[in-house]
C-alpha cells in the first residue's frame, strides 16, 4: 500500500482505540517500499511497548493460573483480583499490539469488522478494570468496617454475580462505540477508525459520560471507602495499643513437635495446651526455621518465638492487604488519569493539546495508560512478602522434583500468600 497513513492519538476518548494513535501527516506519500515509520520517538516507544506487553502477558497469566488452580482460595477478594488480572491481560493483548502496528504503519489495516470490535473490547476492558477496583474496595469496606453485616452476602457466588454485572454493564455502556465505529478515508487515501456521530454535541456528551463513569465516580467511591477503612484500622490500632499498655507482659511460646504424635505448646506462664496432630510431615526440610532447635536424638524439634494473638494477626493481615490494594488503585489512576484529561481537553480544543503536548507526548501518555496492565503483578510481588517468597519456593521446588506437585494461594482477609504443597516442600505463611 503506497498510501499515506494518518492517525489521531487524541481520539482515544472517541473510539477508545489505539489505532487512532496519530493524526500525523506528511507533505508527500512515501514510496511503495517505505511502509514503516522509524523516527526518534518510535525507537524509544517500540522497545517500551514490547517490554510492557511481555510483563503484562506473563505476569497476569501467572496470577490467573495461580488463583484458578486452587478452589479453596476462591475467596471474594481473590475472585475480584482474578477478574482484574483477566481485564489487564485483555487490555495488553487488545491494545498494545494494535497500537504498535498503527504507529509503525500509520494506517488502520485490520478492516471494517475489526474497526468495530477492537475499540469496543478495549473500552470494555478499561471499564471492567475500573469497576473491579470499586468492587474490591466496597467488599473490603464491609469486611473490615461491618464484618457481621457482610457475612450473609460475602460469598463466592455473590462475587461471581458482581463480576457478571460489571461485564454486562461495561458492554452496555460501550455499545455505542461498536455501533458507530467505522473506517474513514484520510486525505492521503488511507484509512482511520473513527466513530461517526450525528452531531458534535452527542459526541461530547457521550465522552463526558465516559469520563464520569470510568474516572470521576470510581475515584470518588475508592477515596470514600478506603478513607473509612483507614479510619477503622487506625481506631483498632489505638485500641490494641491501649490494651497492651494495660497488660504489657508478652507471652513467649515454645512449640515442641513430637515426631509422629502431637504438638505441645508451653507459654511463659507455665500453661500448656496439647493439640493433637494427625501426622508428622517429614517434608519440612524445604522450609527455613531460623529459630528452631533440634535435640541430640533428632526425635523432637523446639521452636521458640513470640506468638501474636488472632486479633493482632488479623489486623496485620488487613493492613497489608489495604496497603497493597491502595497501591493498585493509585497505579490505575496515575496511569489513566492523564490520558482522560488530555482527551477531554482535546474534545473542546484539539489545537491546544497538539501545540502544548504534541504527538510524541500523547504517545507516551498512551504508553503510560497501557502500563497499568503490568503493574498489578509487580505490585503483588513487591508488596506481599508471602507472594514473593512463594514464587521463589515455587520455582525451587519445581526444579527439585517436577512430579507430584500442586500449589495454592492462601489468604486471610483477602491477603494473597502463595502456599506450595509438595511431597518435599513445607507449608508456610
């Protein structure tokens, strides 16, 4: 094709398509063998697209496989995180390759059907990601601030219904994109994928509607719910400190594992409780017990350490989960808010955006938006110690014995801790 291609990076709000990544024009059509555009910005953007694409695909597939393989870990929060990983994976697959091809060819070469399908699916994945974060925040709010009220509806079946409602609502809201998107010829004889609105007022109204339901409203709900959660957790911390100040003595526990029989717990106050253990797991040699002492005959193992109460552990778990989820929310809105703002401004004054930001800047803002699809797997690994350690343990145990292996993701109050179960690997939290 010897026709010149034009793309418009501003048109994300009107067709949600990375195909519209430039309205770049040249004074003359290139020769037939000159198809790709390879200038300074492309030399930087193309490697970044490839890196983000690989991280998004590999990271989200790992999360999906990890959460999907264990039925016991299909908690409400984990199901929402699974849906978020699916939407991130689809966002990476449906956005970045087409953006890269469009930036290189500067032409929409995928046909009329794909012109309707690709922008529509891209818009749906963005909507699903935003409202999945909202669902997680509401679920965490009721679980932490109103735990008794949430027991009746905080079930996996309710989570499935919520996820289904999110997808159906997203499809309905984005249906105009599928109905109105069509190929349009450019001045140089190429094609661009655009929405054909009957009037500019309808186009502006619809895009303002998208800004509200995809950025303003989710951000308001997230800010409200997480603010209330933080206040509740802070009150719990103050109460716990007050209790500790009244009873400063801490108990030191000693665990004696009798091989093949039972586990005896001795407290510092000389009170003992005996908990029967069905069987001894000799495979704990794969775990690290830094505080363990083995007697000379090797028949028993003594572990000493400070034992937290269930309330303390639950509070710590909740704080870790909230920190991780807050970072996930911040990443989503830091990545997407600039592009929303740019597109909204361009809807009323394109010349201002072109003059002050330019095509290269707009392209990098698009890249920032797509990078949200690979942020969540990285966040889970860096902000969840159990998840990070479990991946190391996972690959280590896969290497030691490729057979008879299974892994599961365990969590308390939504905490994601990967737990590897193997004939030679120990359980750990």
